[in-house]
């Protein structure tokens, strides 16, 4: 048998069939792929066309928030006391810069002062959302604005524009009551989230400002408005190439707020205070409108809009006269003798005969303690005790009402209250009571009669603020209604309730009249403690008042006089006018103003009251009215209100005595003291 291999040849038809099978398989798979691709293309171009068109549009356009113009704050006459002004600024967009450090270096050559804030600028830029312009400097001069625009093409990511910045045209006159705006801080965001709420997106805009204190803070939601949006077209790198006007949404302005304040009265109050520290509040006794709410010394709130320098803030915070403290509602002081009309009402409620007399020899002994009067007044009834501010009368009579009776009368007159005036952070002050003594002094919980004497003359643990003093004076002047103060007149054109919609005072009108007559005598009898300082010089319009001096320290065995500002007495004065038909009440506190409520407080209250009366058209008509012809008859009785003025009789000074410490404007209550006039 041969070993050579055999060669086999397949059939031609068989080979052709194998080829066709492979062709059909490959062709089928190809057709299936093409079909699937066609179906997918159809789905993308037909079924999902709108979805992907929207996504493409979103990639092409960005929606940038536009902060709304903040609402204005106006006084009662429509004068703008907080508004907006145009401001040139330069901004940086982090995502459009190749090198942020290099960009800031180049910008520093144009604006050298930005180099000092470089670290803060980088922090703000890094914290801002993508493609969000971050202000680098505001309030550019026209030369700086033109220079930045000239070199803008060489500074990628840098732009200059004009926006609206908050502006306070009266500077420090309204700084405390209006407050100011400032940048949103991390604490603000955290405070919102702690309430279970999500912060509005506009709060993350680096140029946005919120109210930080005063009315700006209390009504921030109304003043803020609603953010708008600018729809801009961007390129592949996110740079703006055009704006889509049709897709943009305008911002809605914040609501205007109208206050009851009067800009002229407020300015005059700050002017007459000069370098003094303290507060002045003026109210309309008919409806409770606050015409003036001034704290001194003040500060310029415009400094805080763009961020106050640390050195400036520390200077304000460390100054001993505390310009950042609103002394009208946040500063509490012993009221001194301005509290005596309240004590008198408490005595009358307790059944004390106002004609009953007490002899003032210049001092009064309670147990083993001797308390001094500021003078030697002789025999005094209630009327003369108010007129002469005699401490001894109130020392002798006060326990007829008791500390709880005095506290009850004081509460009804507006003390130890926080008033709903739209501004928070008020300090209520202190009115001691037997219950307060039990809680505060567990080792000696019993109230002693000798402790009431300090309370009766507005010393010891008694502390009040200027708004409470003005409310108290307004209620005495009104004589019928428990007037409430009102600061916000309207918001967005919607009127706020009047302070006159209140119940009647729970006092006998005859008792109120006895107290008012004593206050009239203070300012109009020649022997009154503020006669010379209270003459308005406005025709027949007269002013009633009450002086007060409050200790700020323990005199010990030394003199109460001191050249050190922080050791001087507080000086107070309350007043209302006209005496025949009261319209306005004023309360003035001069912190560490020195001895005598009539020497520092009364002249300033008089000047403020003159401004208020001269702005009232009816009062101006009365002032300019020709006087009636002089009647012929007997001469005016000596000592009456109409008598010719004589030099004031100076009461002899009482010897110094050891007196306990009294609270200052920022300290807590420390009983027990005697008082000056």
C-alpha cells in the first residue's frame, strides 16, 4: 500500500453555501446595529429633542441673581433718612481668571489700597458661587472707574460697573434708631439654618447687605425686596458674551418704611448735646408718636456699609462714652428726682393728704442711718416738695405707700416695660419690690422701711431708660390715656396702629392734676428748681418739668464733686408743653452730666422743645398771635407764675455723708442711695 497522502476537493456548492451563511450573519448583525442606531437617533432627535434642547440651552445661558434695591426709610414728613446712592465698583469673577493672584497683583497697580485687603478679597472670592462677581472695591472715584475700564481687556475676570449702595444722609443723627446694613456673615446663615430654614440664595451674593441693627434689622424682610435675575449667554469657558433681555427678570424694590421721627428735631437734639453723653426722646402725648429718639455720642453708619476698618471699630467700642450703645433703650440709669411725681401718685393712691406738711431740716434719720436732702426747705406739702425736689418729704412719707405701692404706680406709668415699637433689644430696667428682695437677698429677705427711702427718690435699685421716662411723662401730660410709644408709622404704605388706642390711666384725675401742678411750678415759679432754664420765650406757651440728679458712685466720706467724667452724677430732666393743653413730652438724660438736673438737662430739653413747638403750625399761630391788651387792676401777686423773675435762691449745701453705691448706665442694680435735686 502506498503511504502518500490523499488530496480531497470539496464541492463548489458547499463552499459557496458556507460563504453565504457568514454573509447573512454579518449582514444581519450590521442591519440590527444600524436599526438600533437609527431608533436611538430617532429617540434623541424626536422623542427627547425638547429635553436635550433645554440642556443645551442651559449650558449656553446662565441665570445670575440681581440684588434688589433696598427700601427707603423716611421721616414723618417724607424726608429720606436712609436711602440708596449710585456707587462705582470693581469686581472679580474667579472662574474667568487664569491666575487669581496675578490678577490681583495687576489690579493692585491700578488700585493700591486693594493690596491691604488682599487676604479678605481672596477669602470672599473663594467662598462665592461659581461665575459670581465678587466686589473688590466699592465707591470708586470717576478716575479709578475710568482707569479700570481702560485696562479691563488686559485683566481677564475683572469688570467695573455701577450699583446702588446704602446711604445715610444725616450721618450720626439717626445711627442708633435706624441702625445700618452690613455683609452677610456665616453666623447669619447659621442662625437661619438653626431655625430649620434654608437661607435664600441671594444671601450668598457677595454684594448683598442685610440689616445689622435698629430699624434696618427689625424690618429687614420688608426692606430687602425680592431678587431679580439676569439671563446671560456664555461661551465654552463660562465667560459672558451677551445678555438675554427677554429671559431676565427685574428685581422688586424693598418696601418704604415711614417713621414717626422728625429729622429737624432729631438733628437739633444731637446738636444741643454737643460732647455730652446721654439720650433724648420726644413724644406726642396725644397719640404716642416718637418725634425724636437720639443717643449721644453717635457714629457714622456709612462707615459700616462697606465694612468698617478694625482700628476704627475698636476706637468706637473702647471709648468710655460708648457711642455704639443706644442709650434711649439699651442704657439704663437711676431716674433720680424725676421719679418723685410717680412716688407722689403712689402716696395719693395710698390716701396721703397732699396738704400734709413735713419739715425739712436738711436731713432725715431712719433707724441708725441719716440721709441728706440737697437743701434745707423748711415746711413742705406735696406741691412744694415736687417744686423744690425735697428729699426729706419723700423720705418721711414713702412708707405710707410702701415699696410695692410705688412699684405698682410705676408699672402703670410705663416703667419696667418693653414697648412694641418695632425695635428689639430693649432693657426693661428695674423696679424693686418685697418679692424681688426675697429672691435677690436670701440671707436678708425682709424689706426694711429704710430701704423704701432710696426707691422713693429714684435711687437704689431703680433703673429706667429714656424711652420709659418719655412715656411716663407723656402719660402724666395726657392725664387720661395710658399712651404707648409708636416709632413705625407705616410699612409699604400700610399704616401701623396709633399709640392712642389704649385704655385709660388707672389714676384719679384729681391726683394726676396735683402732680402736674407741682411740675408746672418747677419750671414757672421763681423758686422752682428749673425756673430760669425752662423759659421757652415763645409767647404765652409755658413748659412744665421735673429735674433729677442721680448718683453714679458711693461718695463715702468724700465730696460728691469730681473732675473725672465717669465719677460725676447723672443729670436728668423731663418736661411737657404747653401746660394748658399738653402736646409734647421730652425726656433728657445727661450721662455723668454733673450736679443739678436743671443745669445740664433742662437747657437742652428747652431747646429741643422749642424746635418741636416751632414746627407745629398751630403752635406757630399761637406764638405769633398778638397778645391781649393789658388789663388794669391790682399788681401781680409776688411769687406767682406771672411775677417778674428774681435771682434764684441757692439752697445751702448739706454736709457730705456716707452713701451707698448706685448703678451706672451699664451696671446692675446696687441699692441704696440718697439723691440730689
